[in-house]
């Protein structure tokens, strides 16, 4: 830990000017562990970003119902994750996770006095775990997963991680393969509770009203490409002529994973007439979404969802959000970051796996076969319903520690 902390301090000092400009004073101070509240005790829930926050939302709401006397707090790594967490319940303070420096973590621990720490997925931070172990604070992992990429890293540095993991009292794993990896790394109490993401609680909409509100016609065939990553916009652009020949009422909604890529994406579609969501009045055939937090709304009005990060090696993004709205789904072959979700959707014929060469053909096939689209959408909703027992399984374990 000494070498790790020395490296963190050196890196932090070098990056202070950049971090102050990038984060702004308020966020920077929170990242330093300074918060304007102090708690006698708390239950600390940490979720990295929007996906993890949405996954844990039903669990947080149930914990609030069952333990109204407890003070819960949430931390997030990203601004969008923090904003999403702030919408769960006004009673829960939400902060940015401090930098993983022992001084900043100590300051934050002293302010919130956690009696239990709940980590969502695999948010292992050395100084957080070290401080928890020092203060004898139990740590529970919910929705635990270890990706193909992170497993070799943890295995290689097992000498560093294993002493820190001793404070983790239970791992509630998403799947059998995740549980197997946790056990290989030396975790003892590993339970398969399935994926909390199947217990989604998203806003509901009336599809026709939503289309009218966002200026789409009832007869439009709307394809929503969610969380697109580099290379995927060019792929979409390349198949547009084929799609337009076969789908006269085609509308495309493109939702990039990272808004900082907007200028690059606009350049790709510079030869097309497109609308930006921020100035949407009458949409062109292509709408580029330039605001955060709009993806679920567009999934709700779609005829077909294409889930991004999956046609090139980014691991894939969450296909359960379009499944929640009963929308047929297409993904590429790179879905190792959400393998459990995709596997269950595949078992129930609720998703189609495609690739760059077949994508246009697969879209046109689904456009022409309305009954297959309906069946896929219904199967997607049923898949969520069948796997929603994860919430109760996680609660059963957490009740023993709260």
C-alpha cells in the first residue's frame, strides 16, 4: 500500500491544475473528501456510473422502505451517475467518490462514519477497502461481476488485492461464470443472486403520445442506436442507402455513449440532413442526441433498438433498457461486458446478434416481419420478468448486516 499511495500522491500533485479546471471547485473539493455534512453513522452505497446506479435503484428503494431509521448515502464516479442517483430519493445525500488517496478517503470516512459499505459490481478501490478493514467496516458486493479483461489483472496482482479483500463479507454474483471467477480469486462467501439489472425501474410512456411530443409520426419506422462507440457511426452511415431503399418511412435516432465525440459524429453525417435533439422541432431522417439522459425515452418510442459498443471490441452496453420497453433488439458480437443479460435474452429469442456485414440485412428482415418484431419484444419483457428475483436474493443477504 505504501508504494501505491506514493504513486497516487505524485500523480495527484502533477494533475492538480488540470483537475481543478476539468472538475470545477465544488466537484474537486468533494473528490478531495470535503463534504458539508457529517453523519453519526451511515450505510454507504457506491455505484460507478448511470448503468450501475439504475441497476441498484430498486434495491435502494426497498432498503429505504425496510430501514427508514438508517442514513443511506450514495457515491458515484461520474457526473451522469451522480445526477441519476440524486433522482432516487431526496432523503439520500449523493456525493462524488473521493480520489483513492489515503488522506482523502480518511477524511471522507470520518465525515460519513459508515457502518456498512455496499459496492455495486466490481468497484474495488484500494484505499477505500484499506480504510474499511482498518475500521472493521463490513463490505458487501452486490451485482458482482468480473469481466474478461479485468480477471487477468486481478489474478496477476493477487498479492496486492487479497489482503484488502478480507473485509468483503459477501459477494452477490450476477452469474455462475462471475461466481466462478470470484472463487478462483479467493473469495469465500460467493452467492449467485443473478443480475439486479433485470429488476429495472424506468419511466413508463404512452408510445403514441411520446412520438407526437417528439415530432415522430405513427407510421415512422424508428431505429434507435443506443450508446454508439467509435466506428459504429461510420457503420450506420455506410448502410443508410440500403436501408432507405427498403424502408421508406425510416427514421434514425443516434445516441452516442460519450457526448465529447459530437463534433466527430457530426462530421461523419455532414453529407446528411440531421437534427440535433437539443433543437428538435421537426426531425430530419436522422436525429443525433446531444443531451444526456434521453436514451430511455427514445427506446420507449422505437420500433427497433440497436445496442452500441458491440460491433467493435468495447464489450457492449446494456440491452435490458430496450427490453424493458418491449422493443426488439440487435447487438453485435462483442458483448462480453453484459454476457449474462445477452445470454438470457438469446435463450428467450428476444435479441438478434449481427455483424457489420449482416446488419443492413437483419434490420430489413425485421422491418418486413412485424410479427417477429412483436414476438421478440414480448419475449424481452418476459425475460426481465423471469429474472427479477435478484432483488429479493440481495435483500436477504443485506438484512443480516444492516
